[in-house]
C-alpha cells in the first residue's frame, strides 16, 4: 500500500518594503539683528503745515525681522498755544506688539512754534530697517546709549571699537571713571540725552585726544562728558580708540491741567464720593511714558455691580495721550469694590 504524505510548506512571506527616507529640512538661518528707526513725516493741521521748533525722534529698536511687518504709523493730535502736542491718538496700523511704543511719547516731547492753538493735526512715522552690519556708527552709538530692546549685539560693539586697540575698560585696565555733575546739566523735558566720547590712553594711563563722536545734541552734556573723560585714569597705557557713553535722564514733562471730576459725573449717578475697595486699583504708569518722564492723566467713569465687579468703564478724557486712558482702564479693571448695593456713575481721575 502506498501512502501519500502532503508536506505543509509555509507561504512565501511578503517582501518587506523599506520605509521612505526621512527628509529633514534644514532649519532656517536665524535672522540677523537689525535696527528699526522711525522717520517722522510732515505735520499738517487742517490743510496748513505746522512749524516745528524741535521734533523728537523715536528711540531706535533692535529687532530680528523674520516675518514681522512694519507699516507706517499715523497719529492725530492737537497743538496748544504753547506749541505742545495734546490729545495724541494713534491710528490703526497693524504692527507687532511693543514695536511702536515710543512713537507717542516722542510726539509728546516734540515742540511746535507757539501761537494760535491748532486742532486736527496729523503726522505719519515711517519705519526703516537697517542691518547691524550696515548701520552707521552714529546709529549704533545712539542705540548703545538707549538700549530699550536689549543689549547691542557683540558684532555691533566690534564695529564701534574696530579702529583702535582699546576694546573696553576691563581690557584697558580702568583705574577710575569720572562722571559729570548731571544735576548741573539742563535736562530737556521728555528727552533722554546722551554723549559718546572717543579718546586714547597715554603711556601714563591718562585720557588723551578726547572728542565727541556722536550725541543727542545737548552741548552742555557733551562738554561735561569730555571733561569727565579727561579726569578718567587707567592702570596701563598706550591704547587707542577707547569709547564711553554718558547719558542724562529726561527732565520731567508735567501733565497738562486736569479737569475736576464732578464735570464728568453723569446725571442720575448713585456712586458715593468714596469707594470701599476690596481690591484697590494699583496705579501702573504707562512704561513708554515713564522712560521719558512724561506725566499725564485720565478721567474714567464706571459702574459697580452689587458683588463688587467694575464694569461699563468709559474713558471721558485723557492727556497728553489716549494711552493714559487705555492704561487707566487696565488699572480699574484689576480693582474690585466690596459687595453691597452696587452703584452707577462712578468717576475716577
């Protein structure tokens, strides 16, 4: 008898397909640092050009412009009989947060020819980006004196010092640094003055060949800075191309006269003269104006819910800029009144 055996053979396995290669796109090169400047245009008030006595340029900013868009920014404002800008209000330009913070304060520090008051004035600030490698040395020095967006990059300092052998006080061996008597130097309201001094160091460690390289234009500060540099001494000598920047804080620009609160109290108001705060409002000054020592005020009205929440906040007036009204709204919204019956028509200045 013949027996037949069937052999169970495994099916051929599927051919393994290699996975597709993983392609890693190279990371984009980081954007090089640039300086952002704002150029003020002509001032027009109701079809008539305004005569400028001194226009304050906004401070330079250090930016890394990968995809940010920098559009022109317009402002409307009035000019009082003393030539001071008031009622400053920014247009609706779409710009990155924090980029144009100094435009309003710079306009507030600008002065026009005194005379008849003007209303409906306009100005446009146009942005300009300049790579650090292409920026004029005077611009790099100006930013070094007011580094509002962080320190100046090392490559910029390299350019500032590239013409000499002095690479800073630590390398040259500073013995003592003299400073001007800043209190004796007149301060311009709203203007932070600065002066960059260039000099060499002699064999005996004394400062020589002293000159003003760039400044904000305060002649008294320039002179005092050169005098202070002449008194500065080093432990070692024979260095060339030393640099040092002196600056003076802005003089206070007082707020315009403020109206009485009662002038804004609405009819039918039930708010008591004094509020019983559960969380009192904490005054936080608008930082861009604090840097320039520009004072201001705002008058706001609001209602209080029975549980103490503040709502219906409305800015009735603010000077010298609408930014003070915006800040006042933020301050009030962070406060809370103790629970009670509620009230309408509250006024705060």
